[in-house]
C-alpha cells in the first residue's frame, strides 16, 4: 500500500488557467447491443485461459462524441459519471505485474482516495490493452492480444457490483453493502491516444431501461455480470482528444447512492476516421472498490 502522500503527489480536478473549448468533436458510429426482441438474455461472454469469446449481436448508432479539451473541469464523477484528472505516474513501464503491484497500484489507490474522500479503496483488477481493434476475432490466444473494446458497456451491473464486493471482501460484504460503495475504474493511456480513443457517456442521459444485465462466464465456473446497453439518441458522449499518459479518466461503473445525478457511465472505444492508420492503442485500466 502507499505510504505518505507529498504535496506534489496530491491530485486535483482539472482547472485550466484559461478555459477554452477546442471543438474536436467526432461524428462516428458506436456499437450498441442489438436486442433480438424475443425476451432472451444476451449471449454470455466466455473467458477462457487464453481466449475471450464475445458473440453478442450489435447495432450501430451514429453519435457526436464531444472533445472536452479546455472544459475538463465541468465533468465530475457524481454529475456525469466520469472525471478527467491530470496525474503524472511514477510508473513508466506497465509490463511487469510485480512492479505494478508495488508501485502503480498503490498510486492509484491514493489517487482515488484523494478525489473521492473515501475511507478505503480496494483495487481488485487491472487490464493492459495493447492489441488491434479486431482482437476479439483472432480466436485462440486472443487474450494475449487484448485491444480496445468497441462495444458500449458498463463493467458491472448492480447485482454484478454486489458480486464483486462479496468476492473481494466476503467477511465484511454484508455490512459494507449497507453503506455507500462504488466501483470506479482509472483508465490511463500508456502512449498518447490517436487510434481508438475512449468515449464515456453522461450517466444522466442513460436511463436504467437502456441497461441490459449480461453474464460473463469464466473457465473456473465463476459468473460475473455487466450491463450491455441499448441504443438511444438521448445519450450524450464525450472524450479527451489525444489523451496523454498524464491524463487519467475516472469512470464510475456503480454507485449505491441513489441520490447522485450519475450513478454509472457507459463507455466504449470508438473510431476516429482521421486516425485509422495510426499504431494500436496502448492503455492500462485498474478497477477499484470505493468504500465510505
């Protein structure tokens, strides 16, 4: 775990000295869930030892994804479900899991505690993505080439969030569930993002009726549950143009507090038509349980 936090390490919300909007909005199709209309549940995602299979049908909806450059401070976890922060990590290499455990993970725990004011932050998972846009179609061993996910989703459904709490903190889960808890992802580029940037939706514009619980089945028999998302022209989408490694996006996947405007934020990779020939995106995301 992290030790003391120096003044230089404290993370604060983006506060541009002279706010300005650059206007690099992109009009592009996003892949939503295609409901077959027969009442059946979405096809489970199958996660094996070396491969991930996702055969859920999708339907495209063209949206405008607004660049938040120059107005980053307008968006926060409770008002929109996401928040961009300026944070320079001491970790520069993300290939060694032991280095991540000793250096990067404690940094991210302190970052989330600092922003949320939470009592405890428990980091329970991470993913490094370096693969091509079509990695799902590569078949066996595609997990080793994990790339961006071009499907609108939320990592945990509401029952899925309780599953995480019960798995990670079984002795305390019943009592913790009586108080506010959240799941917040910290998403960081490893290199400046050109191809396949990350889009996040304003949670207030996504009604619960657009969220469909969907199973994720692991080889060891464990079941997880996420939300896949139905298309709706009311959804409002945002991203950070050419997001750098010193710019991290916090994404709320769950919040037990029903009084906040945004309890979760759907998200997805998307195609920037001007950047299709660039090298594959590289990013790291960590997932945290946030306890109050």
